[in-house]
C-alpha cells in the first residue's frame, strides 16, 4: 500500500510533477517526511502540501472495517471462527476454541519440557481432514535444531487417531502435507519466508511452525543492538504474514537464566522502594524467556511450559482472551495430555515465571547435549537422537 | 525573522527578502499591485501573502486586549474553566481508576497508557471502546469508537465478551434504579456495540502516519466518534528506524495532529505504549518506549504495573490530576475493581 507511486494516486498533475522532480517517487517517501520538511523541499506553500498529503494519506490508509464485520467474516469463512483446536479441552476452552488464526502464539520453556512434542501434535492436527476437526491443509515446519522426528509424528498419529491412521495410505497423505525446512542462518530463513508468502497466497498452507525462533536469532549476532534490529524486522514480517494470510503461526522460544532477584522497576517505584529497608540481595538464578522484552510485546499469546516439583504445567501467561490459567500435563505416546481440564488460576506476575524443578536430571542433560550438538552439526557430523 | 513565520514556499520568502520586505508590517502596508510587481508573482498570490501578513501583524498589535484575542482564535481562562466543567469523560468500569482520573478518560485530551506485556493495555483499550457507547441515559457519551490496531492484538471474541458484560451491567443498573418503570429496559444488543467500533489494521509506520492524517476527514464524516484508541503507537516505530532524529520528528508531528483532533472534535485520544529498559544511575529501570521527547507529547500519562500480585495504575504525568495509583483487575467481564480488601487508593 505504502509503495504506491505518487503519479498513480490521482493528484493534480502540477503537484505530482513537483514530487517527482524532487525524487519523491513513492507514497512511503512522502509520508516519511514531516509536512514542514516537504514544504521546504518542494518549495510550495503549506496549503498545497496539506492538500497533497491529505490525498496521499487517504489512498495509503488501510480500509475501515467494523468489529461486527470482522466477527461475521471470521464466523463465515474460517473453521471454528478462526481457531485451530488443540484437542486439549481445558486449553481450547480458555482460548475460545484453540490456537487463533492471524496472530503469533509462542511456546516457551526449558529444554525437554515438550515444546517440540506440542508442535508435532499441532502439525498433525492441521493436516487432518475437516470432518475430524483439522484444517485439511499443508503445514510448513521450520526445524532449526533438527528436532523433527517423523517416526514420532506417525506414532502420535496412530495413537491419537487410530481410525484415520489405520486406513490405507492416510498416514502417507497426512505426513505428505507437512513440509520441513531447515534453514541454517537467519538470512536463509528470511528468504524461505518470502517464498512461503507466495504459497500462502495460493491458500494451501494452513499452519506455520517455527521451532525454534531463539536458536535462529541467538546464533547469529553477538551484540544486543544488531540482534534486536534483525529480530525486529523478522517479527514484523512474520506478523504481517500471519495477519494477511489468516493462518496460525506457532513459534518456540528458549529460556535463559537471570542472576539475582531484582525485577525491573519504574523510576517512581524505585523512589518509594529505596526508602524501605534493603532486602538482602540473592544470587539465585532463575529462568526467563529469551529474546527480550520487545519480543514479549510482539507475540500475542504466550504459553509457558514449566516443571514444578516434578509436575509439568502449561500456563497461559499472555493472552487477550483468556484468564491466567495453568494446566498440569504429561507427555504420553499420543503426545501431550492434560491431567486436569479446569486450570488453576494464577494470580499476579507468577504466571510469567518459568520453573525447571524436578525434570529428571539425566533427561535434561541428554536434551541439553542434543541442543548443543545440533548447533555444532558441522563439527560432529550426523547426530542420532 | 518575521518573514519566516509565513506559511509560504521558500522561494517566495527569498524573493520577499531580496525585494526588501523584511518585516510583516512592510508587507501589510503595501498594495497588492506593488507587491506583485516587486516580487514578480501573480496578483492572486500577492493577495494571499498579504492576507497572511495582516493576520499575523494583527496578532502583534492587539496583545493585551481581550476582545482581539478572541478574534484571532484565543480563549480566556474563564471561558475554558466553564467549558471544562461540562467536558465529558469515559468510564473505565473500575471505580478506583475512575476516581484517580477525575471521572474517567477525559475528552479533548491525549492520554498515554503504557505497561509491560500482559498487564492489560489492550484490555483497557477494548473496555474504553465499549464504554464510550454507553447511552446518555446511563451516564455515558453514546458515542462511537475508532480502534487502530498496529499489533494484531484486537480479538473480536474478547470484544464480544466485554460488550455482553457491559449490557448486563446496564440492565442490572436500570433494574435497581427504575424498578417501577418497566419500559426502561436496555435495548442494546452486543452486535450493535461491535458495529460502532471502527477498526483499522495498520501494518507499517507509513500506514500509521497516513491514517492519522486521514482521521481528520473521517471524524468529520462520523461526528459521533468520541474516542480514538491506538494499540500500540510504538510497535512500528520500534522496528524500522535507523534515523532516530527522523523518528522523533515524525512522532512529534503525529502527536500534534492527534492533539488537534482531540481539541477540535472534543474526543478522547488514548495511545497505548510499550516498555523498554533504560540505564539510570547505575541500574536498569523500566520506562515507556519511544524516548524522552515522546514523553512530552501526551497530556496525561498512566503507567500500568504489578504491585505484588495486583495490577495497579499510576498517574505519571497530568496537568490537573494528582499523582496517585489505584488497583484494578482484569476479569472475564473486562476491567473491574480489584477484589482485594486492602486499602484502596494510594497517594504518592
């Protein structure tokens, strides 16, 4: 929209020529200058600039809809008004039907907790025929750390949907709908995104999974600023992809440890805090989601997977449509299974905390080593999990 | 240079100076034909310049006389006080929050609300978009809302939930206060609430700027819009900019336009902002995004934060409200009072 050429916008010839003479060809270039700057640059009066900018703005500006129209469109055109059911009853209810279309859903948790298992199940669910509750579409699975296991996918399929998978050729058809891409760098990933955009247009792809976003970004840049810039661009692009194609996009994120107990405060909080007694500074490390606060703002739904006292939980840490609930779960042969469909409501910022207590140490070590080895594939050659 | 104040093109200004017109007075006292021949422009252009010059010099001459101030578009403080008495505000559905805000989010003002992810900014935005539609009979404004979504966090299911809860609350209210009058039932339907929210999805900063420019025309055509919510004003300006100075100028121009909209059409503008970390006095602190110059752009600034297990709102900046913080909660019905029984409003 913003890349429209000024001479195609229907402005009077005289002013359109002046824009062209000063090398302002696209609407974006015109809108990236303040009106005062334009007045100076184009050498015309304020009234002409205001008139021209009003005209350009009207053309570039996005169309107006009403919330009612949005809802009717979703109900009419999309399955379950725009949600992909996860078959986890409690979670689906909390999410008003399932993973929503058109927004980013993030899965964050320590290694080995079950993020990839969740993604495998979701890709299966999206490829199922519509009469079985799926989206009957293709899935693009971006597998950065080479964690995708087709054997495990078929196992989940046969255990969860035996009636479908035992039919001849169905397993092949389902698995055939899932396309796995393995970009090795952020730029390769960006290129594949551009290609994906084209196939999304043809309405074939119904789900995009990126496992994991953190591995893609953290491997590349050292300093904070350039990493944030690169991440920022990719986030915008993925969000606009989700929005314009109305498909669910699921991303996984890693955790990193943070030393000390100080949570960040605002300046007005710091003022009132300093008058109280100093609490002893602790040096326990705890886990936080990787990729920073900018990323945390950008995702629409954040599902935190953690392990507390040996029991795994999946928590709705950020969601505009759900209360802050935590559901205990286990991983079985048929994927993730909730132990209790009525979640536990969590108060306060506790829901954002990520615990990793009680996961079997041996299991954790194996998973962590796998993560490290997959990053250094070149060194160690082919890895067998 | 006085000539620099005239909103004319740079070359015309240059010609005026070259022909010897250095003050507005000198332009104002000359005739159109003289001006036209001196600076070699057409008579209509000379008339335009003359009009600008006389308007500006009238401003200079009459400083001190009240009646002339009104002629040139100013207002006395007494008139403004009377206006403010009748200016309206939009309730947030949380009585504590409304109290520290002096009744609610004020019309004719630009309010910025910022906080960490998940604190409830979008929830407040949606609640306000629904509450602006509360009919006059129930103490509301009976207006419509414009919701500008830059992040894609506007979920229609949630709007429906909040709209239904609002209608239920209204019918309960009318039930209590108009028990005798059966005909006072609420006639609103959640779908009509959804219909009165104009939704724009903005995908880049150029679209955002274009939209703010276009809003003048849009609100002129839809005079019953009483609130504009931008969720969030930050997102696109954080990703693409290498030239920070340009970003500051563009943001400044955008906020000026929004303030003009608020004043001219008597509506409320609510901007939702994200947070970032700032290194201050040896430690990292949270602060609202977009920089220090942006913090001057809004009339009121509210920061949402976690205080223990409760959500609080703190008035960080306001020309007329006292710095205070109030607890609120996000429920399935929308923003409501916090349920804890501890002391309510904390004066800071």
